[in-house]
DNA sequence: GCCAACGTTGGC
DNA sequence: GCCAACGTTGGC
C-alpha cells in the first residue's frame, strides 16, 4: 500500500542540540528524546513514517529559523529518558509496561546554504496558515505541507 | 531578562 | 468539570 509522504519541522535549541551536533553523531543519527507534549507525541507515534523529510529548526537563539534537513530513520518507539530518574525529562508516570512518551530517530541529510529565518518566513503570503507561524504556537514538532516545504526550499537560493 | 501564550495540575 | 495557579516555550 502506497502512503503519502509527510513533511515535518522539529525545533531544537542550538545551545542544547543543534544541527552540527546531529552532523557529528555516529551515523549522523540521533533519537529525538525529551518531547513531553501530547500533540507532538501523537504525531511521532501515529504519523511520522520512515523516510519522511524534516526541517531542522533552531529555536531560542539569536536567529531562529530553519537551518537544515533530516529524515526519519526509525519510527516511533518509547522514549527511554522518561524512565531515568536522573534524566531531566524523567516522568514517574511512564514505565516500560506503559510508556507515556515516544521518540523517533532522525538522520542528518544536509545543512541549508543559509539559515531561512523565522523573520523571513513570517511575511510570506505563501506561508499564511503555516503551523509554525500561528500565534502562540509552542509545538516543538509540527507538520509542514508539501507546498510549504517546496516554497521554503525555493527561498534558499533567493537573495534576501 | 521580559513576558505573552499556552499546557498542565490540582483544589473544589 | 471548572478554573486559578503554575511552569514552560520561545520570540524579542
């Protein structure tokens, strides 16, 4: 059964885990742990599929924006950091028998030739309605439409 | 560092 | 089930 490809955007603070950190991981692959939001969890559990392309977004930094591309290389499985009392993302309500939290593995694909900043995305009429740009949006993982994906990539080679 | 927006928690 | 208090996110 053929399934439509889904596109995603995942946020991370570059001071904590930036795109260069992903680049430097063995196999350029890392598990995306620590997500403790049910909406984001549900997307990883139900909708993110092998091979789905993902924008890497740097948040909470000098220039928030999209910095690169990665892909899903392992579909949703229990986030073991929730089981570890020493982990900052520990959740006492989650255990192996009943894991509350889910993560996926992602692999580095490439770094964009320049950062496509949030500031640059905001005024674009083509991106009106994009989840990222919705007021008060705090999701760390969100869907991107194919049209949004293509448009954003077209900006990479556009002069500012 | 500030603070708006939002999710979660817990008392009732 | 309501909602106030609190914690977190994340742009600025």
